[in-house]
C-alpha cells in the first residue's frame, strides 16, 4: 500500500509573510497522495479573513477556522481535530514557521515507515536571515536542532489514534510534542530521528503572544506546570491520553455565538474562598448555562477593619492578588472545562478578569 499523508499545521496570528512563504514552499510538492490542513485556533477575526483568502489560492490546502479568540492556545486540540477524521496512512505535524526543502515529499513520502514514527532536525535561522528572500538552499542557518526537538514529526495515523492522540491537558506552550513521542514508546512503537539532511528551516519570530501585556489569557507558570505534568506521565509510563474527556472536538460556531447572551452573571472578589467555591460550583452544575463572571480585587483587602483584625489575630478572608485569581481560574478551565466554548480576558491595568463560558453538560 502506498503512503498517503495529511499535514496538520496549527496557527494563531503568525505573520502573513511568514505563513505565505511556508505555504509556497509546500504547495508545489503536493499531489493526490498528500493534503495540508491549517487549523487556525483563534487568530484575530480580521486575520482569519485574510488567511481564508490566502488559503483559497492553494488548491490542496484546507483551512479550519476556530472561533477561539480569548482562549488559551491548544496545539494538542488543533492536531486532534484533524487526527480524529484522518484517513491517510500517515499524519505529519508541521509548523507555520517552516520553509520546506523543495524535494522533501519527493524523497521522503515513500520512505515513511508503516510501523514507526520519524521526526526531523530543523535548521534555525536568525532574525536577519529570516527577513531575506532566498531559495531554500541559499538560506544560512545558525544551528540545527538535535534529538530533543520533536516538533516536526510524521506518525502512522493508526498508532497515533491508538494512544488517543496528543494530550489536551497541555495548553500554552511546551511538552506536548515530547509527551506524544514518549507515550508511543511506552506503547511499544519505535521512533526515529532523521538528521542526515536539513529538510526544514525555521523562520525567526517574536514571542509577544506569550506576554502579560496582552488581555488574552496568560498563565505565567503554565510552561513549568506542563513540564511537571509530562514528567509524571513519564514516571508512570502513561500510554493513553484524554481518558476522561472527549478529544479532538471541533468548535461549533453557533455555541460560540451564544456567549453573547449569558444566562447567569456573577461577580467575585479575589479571595481564595470565593474562587475555589466558584470552581467547585461550575464542576458540580447539573445543567447547561452560559455564565458571565467578573473578578476584581476585594475592597476589604487593605481596609482598616481588616488590618485591625489581622493585628488582633482574628480570622479574615484569604485575600489573594488578581494575578493569583487569574491562575486559579485558568487552571480550572484546563482541568474541567477545556472543551467548553469560552472567552477570557484579563485587564491588568484595571485589575479585572472577565470570563464568559458555555458550561455544557453531557459533553
């Protein structure tokens, strides 16, 4: 049986110049045995409109637009959305920042093993080099990645499905690629590292999308949490991910439109008791609601009455910072509500968190 390939490329607000250069390098190689699917996970609406126009100009490139503006980035979900309906023999996880060698598919497609995964070294370009217009072979690289960089991988689709795909606990950035490799190995499958030739060159980009300056959801400890979670998976030799959750769920635009009409509204002060009670409450709800939540610092946190109580050794509320409330709420979403449509923003200047979430039951 001949090899066929689906290439999945997750994206959010990546430079359109970078994106077009990448697609141009792929498009000429595509045949009836290959397809590319871009999953845009919540780029700005104006950006998504431009992206639709661009991808329409490529006959073998499909686009899935997710209305997940105001949600944490989830590369794992992007990949699983395509994996669940994949009918090709192999699935490749790509990166929108890559420029492809013009003969990658010609030389590699037929060699993909039926019973093992392969991942590729990547040539890293500087900011100055990335700004130039050159052919693939003429681009200089600063260095090539080693075995620790697992982002550009080709998997037998059946093997990947057998371990429930990528682990959708991972949000933000880090560890999901290494985790899936590890779980495949725990399942007894082989993985090979290819570095005989550099087939991909990485275009430089800024990392402003991980900034506290943005109102988009951001958890400063999330990458470290991801790493610790990965280490526990490794220690217990985990194989299957997403045990208690459906995975690879496509976004329903109509459900996201319903976020405009909340059926329940709540306001909370930033105290440990209130935030914890809210998270327990949402987990125990026995019906579907569209809930709007606003969280602000407690006006009593630094009041004279509170200070007197503290000096007297009397009990007071466990006041927390608005940053701590942000971390607790985002962790609750990842743990219990990651498949729910939601919109989250954090105005650090005004110290206000605003969440609207469609708490769906019987997911």
